[in-house]
């Protein structure tokens, strides 16, 4: 499993956050929201596959980013404990 950060910005008058949350849970084996529109997760899929899966629930003007997380990271005041964050490496 590979750890990832998924970040998104839904545009327009009626953003469908629930569909994005549901899709992230569906396509990953672990996910935790760490900021308003940022999730830490792990998946057996490649970043491009996660991107393609997410495209099925966003509108053409929406933006998102999928980045592989390496071992060296630092946080400050996020809504996640070190133990929760480290689950992506288990």
C-alpha cells in the first residue's frame, strides 16, 4: 500500500462534497481528513488511478491533487494524531 495526500477544491454553486468523501473512502483502504479539503490515505492504486477514479464524481471546473507521501513529514495543529497519521505506513 502506498500513502497519499488527496487535496481538492470544489468549484461552482453546488459542490458535492459527500460524493467526494464517499469516493475517497471507496478507493482507499484507509483515509482520514486532516484539513478541510485534504485527506491522508493509503491505497494499492497508483496516483493516476486515484485521479481517474475521483474524476467520476467531480465537475469539470473542480480541482484536485494526489501526491505520494514519503517518510519525512511534519505537521502543526492538524486534526490528526501522530498515531493516526502513521497508520498510512502500516
